[in-house]
């Protein structure tokens, strides 16, 4: 397993934000943002989904 150091002394810079509907056009979706982190928020949580 790789480890990653995160410097959290400054808030992250938001480079894009959007709203999407998953599974509407295809059963398999791929999201790629090279060199960027992604945060996905879901509401309401699906059954069995851990809350962070």
C-alpha cells in the first residue's frame, strides 16, 4: 500500500464543481482528473454506506 502525505494547513483550491446523475447513460462510468483529488458527495446515503 502506498502512503501519501497531505498538507492541510491551507484549504484546497476548488478547480471544478458540478452535479451529476450516476448510471443514467451507462452502467460503467470513468472519471479521471489527472493530478487532482476528487470528492464525491451522495444524498441520501445508500443502505450499507458508511458515513464519514
